[in-house]
C-alpha cells in the first residue's frame, strides 16, 4: 500500500501515488457513501469512470450499487498456455487473419444463433425482465469480442510457451441490465431523498428488496454470460491455431476471471457486498490476469489474499490518457513504429485506434510493482500479435 487518505467519512487505502482530478472527486464521494463499509480500496490502475473510478473496490452492507459494477458486467480475462514453444511469422499472420474471419469484432454479431450450451442456464426468465427481453439477441452475441479495450492476443510466456489471452465481457445484454437498474435505483433514491447517492452517480438498491434481488439475479446471469463468451472465443482461437500452426489444447485449465462484478463475501468478520469495478479478485492462491497494452507485457499472477484491498488487485495497466485525449495527442506513426520495432502484429491502423496505443496506458511494470503485497507474478507474457475490436 502506498498511502491512506481520508477525503470523507471513511479512510481510502491507496495502491497508487496520485490520481487524476476526476478520479479523486469520485474517490471522495465513495468515502462519503452512506452505506460503504470499513474503507475504500484503490488499485494502481485507477482512473476516472462513471460514478466509481475504474480500479476501485467498495464493500457495502445491505445495498448494491449498479454503477459500482459498471456497464460491462462480468467483463474479464481468459488465458491459456498452448503446447507451442514458438511460432513463425507467416503462420502467426495467417492465424490473425483467420481469427478476424471467425470471431465477430466491434459491434458485429454472429449471423447464426449460437448453440444453447454457450448461454447460462436459467430456471425462470420471467424473473429477469431485462435478460428475458435481450435473451434472443444474446444468442447471437455470445462468442463475439466487442470494441474499446477488448482484445485477443497471442503471447510468448517467460516459461517458454505460447499463450492465448482474451479480454471481453457481457456485450449488450450487460449494458442493458446495468442501465436499467441504475435508472431504477436513481428514481428510488430521489424518492427516498438519501443524499450522497444518486447525485454522485452512486444510486443503490437494497439487496433485500424485490428490485435489489432482481438486479443480483440479472447481474449474475451477465457474469456467467461473459465467462461463456470468453470461453466460446477461446475455443475458436485454439481451433484456428490448430489448423494454422498446429497447436493443441493443453491439459491445463484456462484461467477465466471477471473484474467487473459484486459478490457477497466475508471481510473483517462481516458479510458484505464487495463491488469490484476494474479490479481483479486476489484471494490467497487464486490465479489472476493483469494485462498491459498491445505493446507491453501482461502477467499471470497469484493472489496473496491481502485483506486491506478486500483481496483484490488491479485489472490492467489503467489509462493514462482518455480516449479523445489519446487521439488528439498521440502520433500514429510513432506508435506504429514502436510496435513494429518489437515485431508485434498490432491493431493500430488509423488515428481512430490511438485510444488503444501503448502510450495511452500507464507503465504496466510500475503498476505491477505497486501491488507486490497483493499478488505474486507467476508468468510474464510478451505480445506477439493482437486483434482489437
């Protein structure tokens, strides 16, 4: 931990030296949130979000805050080690071309309905009004990447093996659930006239209420959908690699972990709802993933179970520049050359892609060093080829 500050009623435990002004204001709001428990934890990849900063962790008693989970419910990472110890450039280029053909990117969906095995099993869709409305569309969305900072990456591990890593979430169904319940929470909080909540974009629902229980059910569906979404894409990527360069599935189980969700956990002797928004669970012994950018290392890590962070760690490097800032400030040719000099097959094609340039992100090695009391690094992963949405 770098420091403890007290910008509000509760202390804030920081694994970062400084944060931008917008994130600082959001942290102060969290410290004054009337239902927050014990303290707020801020990870080293912290940057401004909507209501709660990305890289924030907040525990609450009997309430749940949709904006403290975010719009991409269940977003997270999957990674697996392949049987390969090396790959030639022509083969890698073919794999990337084929991935782009097989997996819909950006706003694209599958043309055909995907098999039911890829959708979470539900007993009663009628108990989930948003999911029931979006279910049929979700059958075409599962196994698709999305845009923004989502990616598919082929990497070389420090253990000598080739890895596949994918970052994606719950696609439109997660956003629809998040937006619906945030609107509902805001309406109720205004009606109840509870200060320090909706006006700071931290509207809440009581977990024991019908509305709160409905959000929890639909949130859990989205977390499982996102898990299956990554698993579906991973299977496709490995099939493409098998056909293109001969890799095989390994006996190791893929690491598949979320970093946008809320869960009921015990901390400091109390059962509380831990909201992780851009924060990876780091319970003792659990294997997690902390990605860098398309030009820097990513890491497989093992959690140390530090109670002060509510057993959490960062979910990535964290943004240094906002998306519009990056497009205005960064030089496309410089960023492209930086990647090409490393031999990386990248996804920087035009100025529009500069929001995902390496210089838009914090130094991942510094971010990792700031949380050595939270995780132990197991494998360092160097990017070889990247597909972005």
